[in-house]
């Protein structure tokens, strides 16, 4: 009996240590909580968590919202909100990371998935976006980015999709928020 109890405790302890990290992002419109898939997307998740753990997202904000109505010239339409430190030079920015495709990680761009924004593969650093609805055009082989490599998904919203949708509905001009929405804090939960 003691062996069975000991074995059960070991199994519980080992399963608890394999839990994915959780992160909470606070905004003036409410909180968004994420589960980060560090095992499936080790490079991308570790990069994001480094920004969180080192306090490098200080001054980060949401600045872009993409809706069905504001991408008239795009034949492949998506719906996301985008944030981070912004595209200008910033000494808080870590070096760009290698690109982890969805073909490698298996994390597809479904509703609430958080992923890295990028220009070319291997250029992602501090900019991220959150999917509003399923966005298969952002997966490997999807053609939202002409190189077909997709974007590097690394986690998902576990609480706060209503906040994500509120952010997406903020006034914008050509996908850029008229007033940037501050990320007042971001930390592990």
C-alpha cells in the first residue's frame, strides 16, 4: 500500500512539473491570461518568457488591430490584434530568433493563439499577435506572408478573449490604433 501511495505521489509530482507556464497581461480594458507552450515551441516560448521575466515589455502596448473591414487591399484576410515594443529601435529588444513553423510545433493559429509577428523568417523578436477566430492563412503553407512559412505560434489565451475582442474594436486608422493601448504589466501567474 505504501508503494502504491508513493508511486501515485511521484506521478502527481512529475505531471505537475510538466505544466506549461502561465502569463498574465494587464491592460486598461482588462486582463488576458496565456498558457505558453514551451515544450512544443521551445525557441519562441523561451524568447517570449525572457521578455516577461526580465521586465523587457516595460512600455509595451497594443498598436494594431486587423479586422475584416480594414484590409480592403488584402486578398487573404485575417483577424488579429498586435502588440509589443513597437517596430522602432528599442534597446530593450533581444536579438531576433530562429523561425519555428507550425509544421514543426503543431500549434495552429486557432482562436486565441498567440504568435510572433515577423517580416522574414528569423526576424521575430518582441512583437506578437493574438488570433481572433481561426486563422489558417497564418500557418505553415498559408499565404498571408508570401514566403509560405507562416508565423511562430507559441501559446493561447486561457482567460480574457472578451478583452482581446474589445481591443480589436478600438478606433483605428488603417489598422493602427488611434490611441495605443498600454500593457500596464505582464508577468508569470
